[in-house]
C-alpha cells in the first residue's frame, strides 16, 4: 500500500467518522438511547477516529521513509479492523442483531495486530 493511498484512506475514515458521529449524536440519539446502544455507537466512532489518525501518521511516516514497506501491512490490518470492529458495532446499533457483537472481537484482533505490525516496522528504523 502506498503512502498516498494510506493518507487518502485516513481522510476517508476521518471524514466518515465526523459524518457518522454527527448523524448519531443529532439524528439518531433518541433511537440509540432508547435501544441502549448510544455508548456502543460512540465506541465505534471513537475507534474509527483513533485509527484514522493512526493511519494518517503511518501514511506520513511511509512518505518520509518509503523503505519501511511493512507499514503497508499495518495499514491493511487497521483498515480491516475498523471495517469489522466499528462496522459490526454500527450494524448492531442500527439493526439490533446481537449476534454481530461476536464479530467485533475479530476486528479488535486486527487492530491489535496492526499495532504489533507497527512495532515491528519501527524496529527497522
């Protein structure tokens, strides 16, 4: 994955995080609170933002240090983690399908693997 693509994905995840978070806080708050899912929704948005910012940092680092190609693996792991972790929580909030809660830990594992990947890439510096 290129630095340019990573930064573009970070921008996309960050922008969507703002839009989804605002929609949930303003347009869906009553529904989310009534279903007891407001905190779950906030967790999904928060983790999406954390990893959008982390992706931005990795993209910038890769632009400065293009020899650290393993940072592409970090980016893929985080992207997959956000899609599965936050995506399953968003889906749970909107559909009420509780079985999706079992999918979130897989996304969490990908997020953790991404941080381990970053640690390994940093050892190459």
